[in-house]
C-alpha cells in the first residue's frame, strides 16, 4: 500500500478540466499517490482557483491556469508555463471537453468547429508540446486522454461529440505508436454515464431533468450507480504511473453498459 501511495512522488503533472468533476478527481488522486507538482487548467478561473487552493493546503505546488481550449497558442503555451513553474512535466491528462448536443441534421459549422477545436485540436497540441518537452529531456512520460464510450457510436443527439471522441481515440493510438521508442506512453479511458457537476447541468439544460434525477437514474442502472469520478481517477492514476509498465495505446471502456451488447 505504501508503494502505491508514493508511486507519483516523481510526477509533475498537467491536468486540463481541473476545476471540478473528473479532472479535479484525477489531480486529487495523483496528489493522494505522492504527486507534489501540478498545473491545473480550466475555462472556469474562479472554480479552478478554489480547487487549486484545496490542493495547496496539502503542501502541493499548484499553478492554476485559466485556459480556453479553442485557443491553440494558449494550449501550446500551457506546457511551457508548466515547465517554467514545475521544472519539468512528465504526466499529462486531457480531461477537459465540450459536451454540447447536436444531430447530423441540425449541427452547425460553428458547433462542429467548437467541438473539434476543444475535443481534438486542443489535446493534439497539448500532446505536441508535452512530447517535444519529453524528447528534449531524454524521453519517458505518460499521457491519459479522457474520451467517451460515445466514441463507439453515441446517441443521435451527440453527433459531433461522438465524432470528436472517436478522433481522439485514434489520435491516442497514433501517439502511442509514434512515441513508443521515446518511452512516452499514451492511453485513453472511455467513460460512460458519469455523475459530475457538468452532467447535472447537462441533464437539466438539455433533458429537462428535475431534482432527484440522479437517484432515479442510478436506480435504473445494473450496478445501481453512475460512474463516479473518484473511482475512475484511480484507474487514470495507475495508467499514468511508472508501475503501469509498458501499457500504451490502450483504450479502456469504463462503464457498466457493454459496447456491442444488445437486450436479451
């Protein structure tokens, strides 16, 4: 147990989407396992600073960076900022994403561009900066991209979102293959329906959800819960740790519904 709680003692991490939900859960789990250097980025500067303060109170060096993922220059600059603050970066988590609704019929060009700029282009250039830095430092390092089970198909109202997450899955494998000789590992997690603050907003905004929707939704699930960020964070932390060994190019479904299954 003590080894597990210190397996990130040498990690210097960049985590996008760190203000709340899954990004914050992963950053927190890295700290739980010994990480003491973190750069957290998010569009919501106020929530981000509050979350960063909680980790600083535990003696962790935390830099909070307000980041709009549609700004390529800002994405490229984030890695430079992190290296300047932390001395190096050897862990990258792409957890931030846009999850708006659209269909093949009503998706606009602006919506498509925002979806792909946020969910694909931003992770691409964040990984580019990370990989360049790691090569300069002699290689090594680990990336986890948070994708989605929608990469397999997705609901009809998640057309551009599903397409963007499918692209990120392919990009994960491509980076893993291209950087294996530099010992830079790149893996992806594909969560299903998850209990996050963002999901609460989404359910109320797009699906007319009312108080108690989470309890009703969980009662209808096979395992009587939605996926929880703190649970998934344990998997992400493992995949990012040196103890994950040679694991790279893996695309891990994280849900109780099995892609490809049909009602009995």
